[in-house]
């Protein structure tokens, strides 16, 4: 199924996000050649809880650095706690210094 393949590729890219860094749904979609599929990236990450190895979905935020996916982590503050445990500062549900912490998947060699 095409969707499964896309979801698998989203998980693979997400596993490459360095500790203490963040990227966006749209950046992953663009890297995968589906620039208009940011929501589909979100769906793939929402369903990644039971993947092995783990998928660090908490490192993916919206294009402005907001924690828009936080409701999918069970506890309201879990996404923020996971990011803060990696040294990422969050204020009012937004990554502080987003432009400096942003990791661009296009820097990867093709998966």
C-alpha cells in the first residue's frame, strides 16, 4: 500500500532528527517529494507510537515551531517535556530559537 510506504519513509526520516533539534511536518514532506503532504506526515507520526526502533515524533513541529501535535502524546505536556529534556526551550507551546534548532532533512543523503 502506498500509504504504508510513505509512513515508513516518514518514520525513517524522523529517526534521523538529531537529539536537541527539531524539524517540521512540511520539511519532511518536501524531502519525501510530497511538499503538500504535511498533514499526511502528521498522521504518520501520530501512528508511530508502537514502531521499533522508536520514532522521535516529539521533534517534529509546525512550520513556525509550534507544538501542534502535542495532543497526540497522551499527556498534554509530554511533547514539551521530551523536548525540554533534550535542552530545547519551549515558551507558550513554541520552540525558542526555532530557526537555530531547525534541522533540514534535505541535508540527508537519500534514504
